[in-house]
C-alpha cells in the first residue's frame, strides 16, 4: 500500500543524509546495488533507486501549539502544501474553496465567538511535536478577492509571536456556498503547510474570570516564603519597595497575578498582560523575562489584600522581611527631588536694593541718552537699565558719557589719544629730484607716489 503514496524527493534526501556509511552500504547490498564510491554517490544511488523508503502521508495534519485565546473545533479545508521557491522573481499561488455545512453556518451566524482562522506552519512536520504559527515571509492572502489585513510576520526574531489569520468577516456565511481563497507567496527556502480551521475564540475578560476562579497564591504562602528567605544566613534581608502599578500599562493593578515559576513578589495586571499576549504572544514575564504560560498564572492574594487596603493614590508600599507592609508617605522626599528644587533656587536672583536701582534709572533717563560700556570687572557688578536709543545722525561726544560705576567725586577718565594713520605705500617708490645735493620741495610728485609733501628718511630738507 505504501507504493501508492506520493514520493517526496526533498524529504528522501534529508533522511539519507542522516545515515552513516555502514547503513548506506547495508541498504545498497540488500537492494543489490553497488557499494563503491564516496558517501555522496551512495546517497544519490539510494535516493534514485529506493523511493519506497521515503513516502509522505498526504493526510498528515500539522499539530499546532495550544493557545488560551482559541480552541480548534474542526478543519474546514484539507492541508495545503506550499513548495519551496528559491529563485527570485518567482511566486506561486495556492487556491482552495471554503464551504460551510448547515450546522457550521448556523454557529457562525448565532455565536460571534465562533471564528474561521488560517493556521500555517513550516516543515518539518511530525505527529510528536507541536508547531508554532509561521507564514512565509512574503505572502498575500485573499478571500473572495478581498485582501486579508493581518500581521502575518509577528515580532522580529521571536518565533511563535505570530497569530493565525482571522478571515471570518470576509466570508459569506451561507450553507454550501463556495468561498474562494488564494495564498500567494515567494522566496521560501522551505515548505509551508496551511489549513483553515473553525475555532472557538476566548476573550480576555473570560480568561481573567477564569484566573479569579482558579488556583491562587494564598496570603499565608507568600508570607511563609518571605520569612524563609529572611532566615537564610547567607542573605541579609531588608525591606523592599513594591510598586502597585503594572509594569506594562503603568496603571494601578486591578487583578494582581504572577507565574508560579517566578520568585519575585512584584505582580502585574492580568488584563494588561493577556491583552498584550493576544496581540503578540511572546509569553514572557514582564518582571523577570522568564518563559511562562497561561496555566502557570495565578492571582496573588497577598498583593490583592494590599490593593484593597490602600487608596488609589498610593503607588508604592514597603514590605518587610516578616511580611508586614506599610505605606510610603505621599510627599516627594527623594534625594533627586530635593536636589532639583535646590538647583532651581540657585537660578533665582533677588534684588533688594530697589531705591538704588530707581536712582540709576533716573540718572540714565535724565542724561543726554548716551552710555559708555563699562569695563568687564565693573559690568558684572552693575545693573544697567534700558535707555532710549541714540539718534541715527548723532555723533558720540566725550563730555556726554556717563559712567554708572563711578561716583561724582571720581576723576574723569582721560581719553586715549588716537593712533596716527599710516599712509599706504606703493609697490615701487619714486624719489625726488635733487639739486646740489639737496631735495627740492613743493611738487605733487615729490616723495613716494601718491603721498605728496612726504620726504623719505635720509634726504635733507632745503
């Protein structure tokens, strides 16, 4: 009966590669084939001449990992195979029909929690391992010519973070009606298998209610664990601050829960955690990053008692090693806040000498309106008020300068003499004509060119 099953060359090559030389020669001898040559030649000989050893069951269905958000009820289509495509600019399309029986159509019409989802996984597929949801990297799904708008990739470098594609709203939920579906993909180095299933969806509120009614971490158990850790001679136990806010939503925790495999007392909100897992199922603890599952989540009654005993304005409590807890004062007494407030006070400048400031301002306004910039040392200690700007055509006068840093009895600052301007010398000088060894005066061409009445050094005057 095995001879009627289809043969998969790729799977045959993968299985032959796992055999050692002794196993290869044994198979070749049994089939009366040559046993000489290198290992690759013997592998190729077995793959070509012995297909009966490598048949694939066409009805083998992939087994997916369980999820608390849905329960698979029944398949709606057979398993479809997406072959590997390694060449660029090449794509393939798989088409199938989705037909509902009358009882399935009635469930879809009456119960909104009954959904139709596409499940997909990559090879290898076996009956002994459960698979994560995984679609080809480049894929497009259309149902009744409408494109499916869903995240089919999940989180980067996080296998298992992809959800099945919900296509319920694109289907016509009538009995015996053929809904068309097409899956187009490209650039896949391995095979993918997809199937359309009818599932029962579970909401976050339903899962939170299930946590509340299930097993819980009792208050006495938490206190016993704290006391046991405090009695350890190798560990010096001190009071710890526990936040009453969820590390995911940063809001006050409503239903405190944590995994039973976690060793910390910090909890997170059950609703916020499940909402995040519904969008991208990573299933890691937001406090310690350990891998958790829904079955290991339990409500912490010790944390719930603290939440019920404190008002909504309290965000943190101090927990002692013996299990007793106390509120943290509402005033912000952290060192950082005190340092920030003191730093703000240093930036404030208070002017106490108000009459002197008024007198300076009056002195400036009653003057001629001109003001000289004081020296740098005096500028740092003086206060200069706004004065009316000088007119555009006015020329600064030395006698009209007011020094705000000096008193009336101080001497006036002497004005520095200006440095005489030097003439611009030409590149080639011209020398004056001389008569009887003396220079002649009075010509515009006398001296350097362009500088009349200039006598170079060394020439005597007449």
